C-alpha cells in the first residue's frame, strides 16, 4: 500500500492495518458450508448402516460411501473453491477424530468382535451426530482448541 514516500500518520497507519487485517480475515480460513457437515454425516451414517446388509451390497455401499466421504472432504476442506489447497489443521481436527474413535469405533469393533450387527446402527447414529455436532461447533465459532 502506497504512502507516497512519507511515513504514515496514526490515522493512515490504522486504516492500512485495518485493510490488511480485513484481507487476512477474508482469505485465511474461509468457513465450511453447513451442507458439508450434513453431507459428511449422511455419508458416514450410510456406510455404518450398510454393514449388516448382505456382503455384496454392503461392500458396494461402503466403497462408494467412503470414496464420497474422501471426495467431499478434499473438495471442501483441503481444496476449497476459490481459495486453493490448504494444509490439514491437526490441532483443530483432533477432538473430532477422538470422538469418532470413541463413539463410532467402539460400537463398530464390538459389532464385529461380538457379532452384534445392530451395533452398526448405534455407530451410524454416533457418526452422524458427532459430525453434525462438530459442524455446529465449527459454525458457531466454538472450538476446543486454544486460539
């Protein structure tokens, strides 16, 4: 930003700083749309709920569903439209990954290990609810990570 070679005054410096902060805020972390969280929740729930089905349909739904989860995630998280490629924010995603491991992983492991297929429905509900809750927290600006 040009200052015509003279040191900017207090008002000029404040205006330039405000412009720079506005530009940074607009490009630093564009918010994820609500539909991203809804789509991910629906896909993860469908993958879990497909597990008790016969092997053929179960495998097909699982493969297509997981490819869709990855594609939607890459499209909206890592290669955001109009923004470019961003690096994963491990600190911000760790609480979600831990919650998914506990609330989805435990019922899934028990469903497989103890051969209790209805636990897949619990895992699916937990996957959807956890993803929607993460989206709600993200969209409201409440995170568990220190700023």
